[in-house]
C-alpha cells in the first residue's frame, strides 16, 4: 500500500476546538492496548500540502457504517456517534452530510453509583441535547444512543460489577434499558461497558443475551462495543471478559474498538497500526458473523512527552505542527502520520495522529474483509477528507454498497 498525503482543504474554522478532557471512549487510554508495540518505519509525506487542510464545519462526530442485505438497490447504513458535549456542532455537520448518514448514536448515557441509567451531560444541557435529537429525527435519522459505565464523569467498574453478579439487579437494568428505548422512541441501544474483569465473562454474556432478547421482543436492536483482540485471551484480563462468539450470537452489531494500540502511558506510536487492525479483523471473523462486525476507526492521536501522552485531534495536531514548524511524516508500515517538535521549555514531543489517508487504509481493510462496516470514533475535529474517503471506499448506496441481514427498524 503506497504512502498517501492528506486531502487538501480551505480555511480553518473560526470556532476554537474544545480542549477540556472528557471521558470519551478514546479517553479510557490503555484499556484496549496490547502488551507490546510494533516496530516502526517512518517515511516523509510527499510535501506538506496537508498543512493547508481544514474545512469549515469539521465536527466531533463518529460514523458507523452498517450494511443492509436483501434489498435492491443495496444500501449502507452510516451511524454518526456524537459525544454529548459536541452534539450541537456534530448535528449540524451530520445534517450537512445527511445523504451519507442514516442513524445516530449520541454517546450520552452513563450509570449512577447505584447502577441506574443516568445522563452523562449536566441537567443544564438537557434542553439543548433534546433539541439536537429532535433536529436529527426531523431529518429522518434513527437514534441508537450509547450507554457507558461512566459515573461522575469517570469510567467506573463497581456499578456494573454489582449488577452482573446479582440476578435482581441484572433484571432491573435490562428492564430499565428497554423502558428507556420505548419511552424515548429509540431504535435500539449501544452498550459500551468497559474495563470488566476476566471473572465477569459468563455474567456479561448472560446480561448481553437477556438484554438482546428483551430489546428484540420490542423490535429494538442491540449493539455491543468490545475491546479489539487477535486471540480469545487478548493481552489483558479485560479482553477475556468479552466472549466474542457468545456476544456475536445475540447482538445485532459488534463494534470492535480497534484503537489505543499505543495509549497515553505507553511509549509513542500509532494508535491503530494497520497490521494489527487486520489481525483483529481476522480473529473476529472466526468468532462473529461478518455481517455483524463493525470496525472501530479512531480519528484522534496522542502528543507524547516521554511516556506521557495527551489526546489530540487531527486539527490540534495540525496546529501544533504549524506552531512549532514541524515536518509531518507518514509511517507506511502502520499507515499513520507523525511528527516531532520541541516546545518552548525544551521538551521533545512525539505526535502520532490520524488523517484521511490513515482512515482510508482502515476503510480498505474493512472493505477487503467484507465485514458489516466501520465505526469512526472522533476525539475532536477530524480531517474532513475522511468523508470523501469513506464515500469512495464504502459508499452508502449503489451497486458497491455492502450488506447485512439485520436492518434497524
């Protein structure tokens, strides 16, 4: 696969990108990271034309492409997963690309300390979140929100751990999730329970199975986010907790979080090297029906000083390279851009991030594997060339669209 430079664009957006750290899927750093990192070979970009790239309207939006089988013409379902703190801007961008997005997963629900479903956003934001969801529904977008084990703004094991090993609590949570989807007229739910223990494996399978049965009885769908791994055991006890085969038998979508191969406390390196992504796909296809597999594609990176990294979006990486006159390179082996710079205090930084070219490599991998689709988790303002890359490799309709057997109602 040859080295690619990023798409060229126009002017930077005038609105500053949020810099506040949020408990995003990309911020549970290291939770899905392997024990060892890859050998790296580095190649320069053919010029630095990507430095001129930023399109107005770049958004903190995630995309999931799910295919639909058995209809003519063929269709590809694209799901935008937008974190609650950027739902207004994200909604505007999605509606600007409404022909490419048919479903939306607002990442906005968490758990209280006692295990009840709660919103992640503060009460003062409830009206604005509801207004954006209304806009999306008005445009015909299906809503499948995400529930994560976030408590008080942080990932929390205790509420999930208690529920998994208490039949009454498990039954109560299943009923609560089903009631939420019915009350709010959601098409289904996306379950993002992370950092479980290896000993939770059977209990988590039981929970997912019962939740799927209850949702299906109401005509709703279930998506489950899982850590990426290339063997059953993976590289961490948390990987063991998720039984790919068992989850794949009952869930409608299994979203592989194929990112954080390098993370905030690891040495610098690519977040999702393409060889590892392909290995994850190969293993997943031995356990899960390909028609249910959704590949997670990150649109963020890290700025490391030593072994301490800070999450950065594509736009933040762009600005850092400009500010410190750093020349970006492209690592052909991992299909990832990177650069180094020295800050005003003399500290040397190494930045690995994602752009349209690196994302396209992952789209190519998904297309080649003939899985259901891709899920783009966006940490911040993404390279807007990602949209054209997605449409070129994984079109949402027409003869080249992929297909699955499960259609969101």
